[in-house]
């Protein structure tokens, strides 16, 4: 008998909005402002890419929305609403929003097996029950890990980067959260593995109606996966538009610079 | 003229731990390759295919278990003192991990001047002038010179490493994924810089990467590796020439330049 006290993940919610978010450095928030009055909307079944140079506040935005800001930073203002209803950030974590990060190796406990991680995830969500194994295997199959019996007893060091990122995605799926924050999910992976992970995310968005906030610095990843693009410059949102518009008619100088540098890699130029 | 040449080189790594010797892993298995003066060769392959090992053998950081590496026709193992000095000056390498490739206690000036001290006969004022010249060449402000590596950004530090490699006026620079962790606009700027330098000074480049987007604009010739072996060599950088499954797999993984209007959901086998 499991203590299934947690509410089932709501499947009806369609929009996650971050409103008026301001994050500053310093324990009292008196330091430099890292994210300034940022408002974003992640919709189910769509991928919103958050782009900008390193240090522009992309990851800070994700962390602030989930209440996981690192020590020495503070959210000074901002709310998160789920279909209009305000939610405390900590209540979203895992239940409404699953997270995958860059460098999956460091996200796993090195002395615990994959099975331990999966069971811990289920227990934390109050979903640990007699059907735990079946849930885990189903999530792994959906993430493209076909041999759960072989993989579950493994530790992180025994697996490749691509397999670990699939396992991270499987753990994210276990929660059946309607939204996914993916912070540079393919940055450390080799190009072939990257392509497969992006294919997988695209399939999950289509099949599960997952709403994805995709943090990346690679406009190629944006072109491949995003429906909408938000551009950050020193913590400020400078442009937010559908992906075609951003690539074909970027308005802000920073967006133009990002797109033309990206196109230059292909020997293409941005129309003036 | 052939600058550097590998003939059937092999390299095996064996891990050793407290509980004994682990299984041997062959990183390179009979690889041959040559780079001529002034050309740019792209060495492609997925993670773990042995391309970095090959780069390390070519610049003498490691010795092959089998086969030979020759510099200007002479095997490395048989170079005399002056031959070795010339090899060290003329073949330079830039690594992927810039912070790990510099001494954190050296300022930028000393980092760039270090090969000048060891490999050239320049005196101190001439070295200082050369450092200023190199900083300008890689488009870094002279004000960076007294800073420590921890005080500059990752992109700036990678350009410092490129300046250091160019300092002794090498004949060949080996770039091992040297731009892949920079922001995209910095990658493009760095490649444009290298291309300009190449046109001006005629140095050869061996460009190790897994990102095919960079190849077509930058290389004269392409070599593809898979599981420790060279599986394809083309005389051009045109990606349309590639035929081997390993090459096609890399090519298929290239991200699109522009968003596709209609998304197609592909189902790809797990791997």
C-alpha cells in the first residue's frame, strides 16, 4: 500500500507563465541585477527557446521559476502562474515541471544505480507503488532506452553521455509533468547523439503535448526544435517572436547578431 | 611538401586501478595521414573515435605503440636535438579546454610569451613587442596582457591559446575541437581569424572536430575516422563527396540553418 497523497499531475494545464521576474546577486539582493522584469509564457505542445550569450540570465530564469536559485542570488519579484493561477515555485518542481540539464553526468549520484534514481524520483512524487517497475520501464522505453534490465543496475560512470541524457529524460517523464525545462540539453554531446536527443524531444512534444522551455546558445538547435524564441541580453528580454520571424526578420541588434553568426557557419547571410 | 606524416600508427590505452589492470582499449588502429605545407585538413569523427589521440601523437605529446610519425621526412624518434627543437617550434597545438591548457598563476602576457622564451632567440623587449602583435592579431585588447586567466572570459582565453600557438611562427597548427565550446558568434569570428592568418602566413592547419558545419568553409581536404581507423578521405571539403556510412551519419546530424516550415517527426532507432 503506498501513501499516494500527492495530487495527480494536472493534465489540464495549458500555460505556464513567468511574470515580472527580477533576480539580483547578493544575499540581500543588493548586488547586480541578473534578470530584469522578465515575462515569458510556455505553452503545452510548443517549444519556447530561450537564447542569449553566456551570462545573459537564461539558466537563472529557469532556476528562479522553480525556486532553485543558487546561494548568493535572490528573486526580488515575480510570480509563476499555471493557467492563470499563481503557484509557489517549489510546488511546480517535478510535479508540473520536469528538468533536464547540461552535462547529465554531474546530475546523477555517482554511487547510486539508475534504479535507485528512478525509485527516488517516484518516491519524491508519492508515486512509489507496486507498479513502480512498470512505470520506470515505460518511461525508459519512451526515452529510447530499450534494455531497462541491463541499464537499471548501472552507475553513471558506466554509461555514455547520450545514454545518461536519455535516462535524465526518462526520469523527467516518470513524473508525467506537463512541462519540461531543458537547460542546454545537448551541449556536451557529440553531434550524432545530439540529433537523436533532439528527435526524441520533438516526438515527446508531439506525443505528450509537453510544453518545453529550451535554454540553448546554439541557433542550430533553435532552428531544429523551437516554435517560439525569446532573446535575453544582460537579463533583459529584448525580443520574443515565432521562430520563422526570428530567423528571417530579427528586429533587435542582438538577435540579428546571433542569427547572422549562425548563418555564417553555413555560408548564408541574413537578408538586410 | 609533406610537413607531418603518420604511417600505420596505433595506440592502446590500459586503465590501471587498485584492483589490477583493466581491459586494453585500442584508440588508434593502423592510421596513416599526412599534412602538407599550407593546407587545411579537417579530421572528423564522433566522440571516442580516436581523433584526439591522433592529434596528440602528431604533435609528439604521446608516442605510438606501433607505426611512425615523421616530421619533414624524419621519424620523430630519430630527430636529433636541433631537429626536435625545430619540430617543437613548427608544430603547435590548441586544445579544447582552454582553462586547463594555461597555468592559472601566469598572466596573459607570460602565457603567450612562454613559447617565445623556449623556442625562439628573441630578447625580452622583442618578446614583449611580439606579444602585443599577437594580441592584436587575435583581436584582443592590449589591456588584457596583465590579467590572469581567471579574469578573462572563456572565449578570450581560447584566443589567448591561439595566440600562444601562433607565437613561434609555426608551420602547422593542430586545433583539437578548439572552437567547439565557444559561443557561436565567437566560433565564426575565430575561424575567420584563422583563415585570414592562413592566407597571410601560409601556415597549415589540422582541424579536429565533430561539427561538420565548420568544415566546408574552412578545410581543403577531409578525413573521417571511426573506431580508431580512417574510413574515408576526400580531396575536397565538399560534404556532398562523403560516402562512408560513418560520414553520412555525421552529415545527417548537421543542424538546419533555418527552421523547417513543416516539421517532420522522425523515428530513429535508439543508440
